[in-house]
């Protein structure tokens, strides 16, 4: 299961490690986010040994959406070597999330 990032300091530490990161930007009040959550948990199970798969509550981290230009959630952001590579907005299929991740791992 994907763990929650507590704050921006923890996120920055993870980003600095340079490995592939997947961050699901979510909120407790967001209905569509509840549909994406199990897909992110599945990514964590299947790819957790090769990438960091996390969730981030945007209500607890208000500066985060501004930092990455997010205007809506759910938003899943993919990072590689500390750089934002892709953002997938909205509810998508598991295959779309896993393909984006696989492309960064190859």
C-alpha cells in the first residue's frame, strides 16, 4: 500500500534521492480520488521495489499544488532523477498509470 508523504520536507528528501517517484495528489473530500487510490496501492505492490509510490494530501500540504501548477485532483505526478516528467490528471485506467511508470524505469 502506498504511504502518505507527511510534508514538503519529506517530499524534498525523497526527490533528492533521485529514484523514480510516483506521487498521487489527493484529498479526503475528493470522490474521484477514491477511485484512483486502489490503483496507486496496486502500483506500490507491483513496483515498490523499483520506485517510490506515495500519496500526498493536498489539504495538509497547501504549497505543493502551487509548486507543481496543479489546478485539479486527482493528479498523479511522475518524477525521475528529481525532475517532474509527467502528470496524469483525473481517473484513468491502471494500465495508463503503469505504462507511464514503466516508461520511466526502462
